[in-house]
C-alpha cells in the first residue's frame, strides 16, 4: 500500500494568492499514525509545487491531498482531512485497495466494463453527513473496478471555492466530468447507473436524488456564512490497547 501525501511548505509569511493550509499538519500526523500500524503501508510526503511531474500524473490540484494506491496501483484521491465519519471510509478504502478483489455487484461490474471513455468523478462530502461515507467508498470502488474511472473525494468545507463554482448546496454531491451533478445518496447499483448515464450525456445535467445534508454557501455580499465559519472535525486519534 502506498500513500502519497501532498502538503504545502509553511513560510510564516502572508503570500498574496496563497491560503494557509489549516489542516495540512493534522492530516500528516494522522497519516503517520496509520502508516505506523502496518509495515505494508508506505507513506511519502511531498511539498506541493516541488514535484510537478508527479502532481500531473496523480492529478493533484490542492492540499491537503492523499493519494492511495493498492495492489492494482490505481490512484484514489482524498482532499482534506479524513475526520468524523469519513475516517472510517478512508480506512475502508485502504482495506479495499489492499485486497484487489471485486467489491461491486455483478450488474454494476458489467456496466463498468462497457465504459469506453474516461470518466472523472469529484465526490463532495463532509464529516458530519451520515450519507457521505457510503458514497465515498462506493465511488472509490468504481475506480478500483475500472481503469476508465478516476475518483477524487473532496471534503467540501475545506474547498469552498469549488462549492461556489459548481453551485453545490448539499452533500454527498457527485460532479461528473466537471459538468453534470448528482446530489444525494443512492443504492449502489442505482448510483453506478446514474453516474454512467450522466457521463454519457453530451450536455450538463443536475439532479437531486436520495438523501443529502444541506450546505449553506457563502453569501453573495461576501459576508460570513455557515460554510465559511464551519470547520471540519479535528483529526481522529487512534487508541490501541496496551499502547
């Protein structure tokens, strides 16, 4: 198992156009604790901007970013700190990626085998949302099943600019190829079918299906809002018997 962790160098100065990374430090500490639990996990830290070729190959667009690669060497990306209920989803995908076994239904696998073009999914989630972890795991499993599927899980409150850009008002929200949006949780087979139908459409389409947790977007006037002031849960700690 390989974990590539992308952070940014803290310089102690205010740099125009560069936001401080509040959760880079806690995310790095959490990953170090996870890696210490197994000699099968290799953790490498990278400073954003210092390895452009690697960032291009792994499609890194922000920090903190963790890229997971298991026995099939397919990159699975997580942006933000895997806190709250998302910590369990993060651990689950580590297990899934390490096994390399089919994890979707036969119907879902058959649909994915018929995909001819590349499909890029950005799944927006938040730690308090009870519907986010299952959808994150499901999307990652789609990427493990098909080389045509590339998945990035994005902790929404850490990337508010993306929420504004794509008009995301609730999570889980799945952005398909940067244009079509599916908001809400669905049963596994229905989710796979809906995502692939949206990917095949020549025009953008937005739909709300299933259960979702609302997010308040930043106000148009630029004042404070629930999204701007809300913070993700603090990094979970690992407690081991006898340690």
